[in-house]
C-alpha cells in the first residue's frame, strides 16, 4: 500500500479513533475520573465527551496535550504508538514492580509513592 492510499483509507481512520477513544476512556477510569469530571475539566459537556470516547466524533488534535498532561502519559502512549525497546536482558524485578504500580489507579499509585518516599527518607537518615 502506498503512502497516499494509507493516509486516505477511511477504515484506518475509523479504527484509529475507536482505539484512541478506548484508550482515553481507560486512562480516564484509571485516573478515577468520570466522563462528567473530565469533560468539565476540558470545557465540554458529558454528552459531547462521550462522543469522543465512543468515536462517533473524532477527538480534536488540540486536546492531545491537555489529555497527555491530565493522565501523565506520553503522546506515544496516548496515541497507542508502540516504541520498540532495546533488549538488554531480562527486565529487573524492581522495574517490573514499578511498571505494575504504574498501571494501578492514581489513588493506589499515590499510596505506593508515599510509602516508597517514607522508606527512602528513613534510610537516608540512618
């Protein structure tokens, strides 16, 4: 498939915006926000916001920065772009644990963050 065909394929666009809406909904839920709360934060009504999450309307590009900042994710994660990671051997256990914590809801992430901070402060003062 050539570049122009790829860019003009409406099925690719439809699939992209459905996947984007799904990712945004999942990130919103992980952040502990309702559609109404996120919509209000971004200046929308809940009904309008729902159309972006279910992809009946396309999410405007102007919302990508505020969404990435709100959810504290990279554009790549927000857009579903998989970046190839370099293989350097097995992933250390601590890194896997931090990645697992990163997938938890924000409230639980905060709990772990505070617990780690307290531990580090205590060990630094010893």
